[in-house]
C-alpha cells in the first residue's frame, strides 16, 4: 500500500491520507482535469470504479443510484466539489453508522 499526501483545499494544510492503490487508481481515473478534487460527474466515475473493485460503500451507492445524495454528503463545505479528505471522512462516517 502506497503512502500519499493530498492537499485538501479549504483546510489550509496538507492532510495525510493512506489510500489503497485501488482508491488512488480510481481517483486518478475520475479526476479528468487533475485538480485533486472531483465534480459530481467525476465522483460518479470514481464510485463506479470503486464499486467494480468491490468497495462496500461504493457498491451501495451504485446499487441505489444515489450518486447525487452521496456527493452531497461527501461535499462537507458545500462548494460543489469533493476532495480526497472529504470522501475519506464521509466514507468513515458511513461505515461507522452502518456498523462496519
């Protein structure tokens, strides 16, 4: 597993994440313009790639077609884009509320 640091706009400092290679690959695939955050359409590509890889949260989002809802939950500051840190926090929150 690779160790990466992502700069999360709006937080004023680099936030260290420890994403899986699958997460990094899906994010790189989805982030078409390379700006290190995802729009709704890019987020959909990310979720689909993660669901294909078997990630439980992504599989639920894809199953229910809940891309807009999941995006709004992940977009913590409401700026219309999601950063890796926002996605990690949203997924951790979902897993905690879902019991695992």
